[in-house]
C-alpha cells in the first residue's frame, strides 16, 4: 500500500477528530459568551441598585425638607385645640419616617 493510500485511509479518522475539536471550540465560545452575559447582568444590577438608592434618597430629601413645616403645622393645630388635625399630620409624619427607615 502506498503512502497516498495510507493517508487517504486515515482521512475519516482525521476528519472525525477535527469535527470533535470544532464542536469543543463551539462549546467553549458559547461558554465565554455566557460569562460575558453574566458579567454584564451583574454590572446592570449594580447600576440599577445605585439608581434605586439615589431615587430613594431624593424622595427622602423632600420629606426631610418638610420636617420644620410639619412641626409648625402640628404646633399650630395643637395650640388651637384642633387635636384631630394635629394627629393626622403626625400620622403622615410617622408614615414618612417609616418609609425612610424601611427604604432599600
């Protein structure tokens, strides 16, 4: 048998080996893409969390600015004997405090 014939007979095994390596490279490429996706998702989660914290802080700032006005309003209602109105303002004030404490 000549060298050419031996090489020709070895071709199916070599092609099969190449197909296996091609599939391995495909799987490896898919895995690397998946890792990139996971990394991007983690970055997105970090940005989303920061945005949420900023939005909560801005909302809480509005309420903190209103504290002196709310206290004056309650004192005014109490001095006039309008205790129910003072109580309503106090309930709102407490709910704002709880919202600020429980915010993420």
